[in-house]
C-alpha cells in the first residue's frame, strides 16, 4: 500500500484496520488514475505505439522487461516475442532517461526468420506482421513509495471516507447502511483479492490539496499511448 494504516488514521480516517485498508485502496486507485504512475513495483502488461525510429514510450516507470511482442491486428496468430537483442530498455529511474523500449529499428539477425538483413531486419519483421504497436510485459513502478505520495494517500483516504459518509437522513431511508458513532459509512468491502482492472485517467483526485502534493509525480508523457 502507498501508506500505512497508522498514517491513514493519523490523517483522520476512522474505522477498523480492514476498513482503513479499503479506504487506502480507494485512494490509491484515484492516485494512479490521476498521476498515471505506479508507486510500488507491480508485474503488468502495457501496450505502446511504435514511433518512427522504433521508439516505444511506456506509461509507467520501467523496472524490468521480460518480453516484447508485436500486437497483431489483422486476425493472424499472435506474433512471437522479440529476442532481447532486438530492443533495449530505458527507465526514468535513471536521471535524464525516459521509460521506453527502443527497437533495434536498423538492426537485424540472420538467425531469426523474417529479421534477416536481406528481409529488412527488425523493421521488416514488424512490417511483415502489420504491427504498429508492441505489448510489453515486465515489472513497473517505483521501488519505494515517495514520502509525499504516502502523505497524499493518507489524506485522500480520509477525504474519500468523508465524501462517502451518509447523512442521518440517508441512513434512516436505507437501513442497509452501517454507520458508526461519527456518521461514517463503515460497510466497506475489502477487495484486495479482486482482479485488478485498468484505471482511467482523471483530471483530479478530488482533493486540491492532494493534487498539489502529487504534482511532481504526474506522468506527462503518457498522452501518446494507452496502458493495459
């Protein structure tokens, strides 16, 4: 999690530890949607457009890449993964670098069918598949949660809980609502084991204070492509 239960409680979130964990998860989802960053390492798959020259910008900070495969859109069978010699990886974890896969656009490998020098090399191989995108599997995200992100998560967990708190009238009209002594709705389902799904981009977390804390971590380069 981006912050501890104790941090969320200190920021004003109330309830049991399990309930606080659920509010933290909700805050993390908003933060991911707003920043388009992952603030802890996560195995995932992203899809990027192949720009002229073979540059593929990625929507998350790269930690490692396990496979790169062309995305086939003409109904043909999935293309096999490219060998590691067909690309190099850069990460914004290194100052001055960007998160990207750089295809060896002008390279070739005479031992790979379709990537031979007389067939146009790696560029010819991708063209042969009719692929304008690649699917990149690996580990993405920050190695450690930055302190400001942890603080923002704690504050946002309290903010989300306050937004979701029903009024006394709501509670009377809907007896299924579980309300604590402070009027907070505490019937929160813990969805840690639920399968994850893509998070849509958001213009705000819903809190201007949190937005300000997260401003240095906005991923400005992701408008060029979408992640999965």
